[in-house]
């Protein structure tokens, strides 16, 4: 099934490369549907069933598929498939590649642990320094486009903005996430969970730049 009239209109806006708001608006328009369909496709093919599916990895895969399309919309042919189907297939492929890469890394880490069981784990790099390093590199390669694709959700984009601005106070995050009704401990736990997830996605962008 070829592109719908609405998809075709969006595609033409992106091909023009003169509409600065088109990438963000299109990403927001398609994001929920892409997440829903990609998640369903991943679950249908997952060996361990739904419980084995890493939702965060699905989000990263959808973000990667969107980014690839936004960076080169001319690679998509609206006469061959609908835009949504094209992106879901790309996201599913990206998910499989990411899953295989993480599995290889996990096996390597376990192997090294078996070889040197007495050796202590190396100190972890400060999370903010890690984020700063990635942001510095993304900025050199079109920060705005990367953020639009990887973070279609407007709330997530604002949180990423706080991370980029090195905002350490939890209150701005609490307000954005609507967590004011929770206790201080619950707020801290929820904010950390969200920041860790988004920081992981930022690091994924950095990994893609290295490839």
C-alpha cells in the first residue's frame, strides 16, 4: 500500500528542506503509532515473549528509524509503501540490530568477569560528563535534528534540555513529569529512572556517531 495523502504531504514538506518545523511536527505526529506498531511487531517475534522485550530499546529503535528518514527522506519511495509501514519495518530492523549488539556486549562482559573474578569493577564515568561529551559531538552534527528524532515527545525534549543545561535540581524535572503529588523519595526515584532512560538514549546517539 502506497503512502496516504497525508503521508505524501508530510513527505513533500521534508523533501523541500526549507521548513524548519516539519521534522519535529512529523515526528510527533507519527511517534505514538510507530511505537505501538513496532512494539507489537517486536513482541510477535520475541523468543521469550512480551516479558523479554526491552521497551527502552524499542523507543531507541523508533528514534533511529525516524532520524534516518529525516536525514534522507529521498530514500523513501511513497509509491512502494506507506510511510508508517516503511518506518515500522526500519524500526524493527534497528531493534534487532541493537538487541544483537547488546547481547554481544553482555556476553563479552560476562566472559571478562569469569576471567578476572577477583578484579573490582572499574569506576563508572560521571553521568553528566558522559552526557556532556555526547552533546558536544551531536551539536557538531546537527543537534536539533537528532533531538527531534530521538525524542519526539515534547516533555522528553524539555527534560533533555535540562540535562544539556546541566540542571541538577530535581524540582524542574518533578514539575515537568507531574510528580508533585509524590513523596520526596518517590520523586527522586522517578526522576532518576527517567533521566537514566533518556541519558541512555543520548549515549546511543553518540555510539551511532562512532560507527
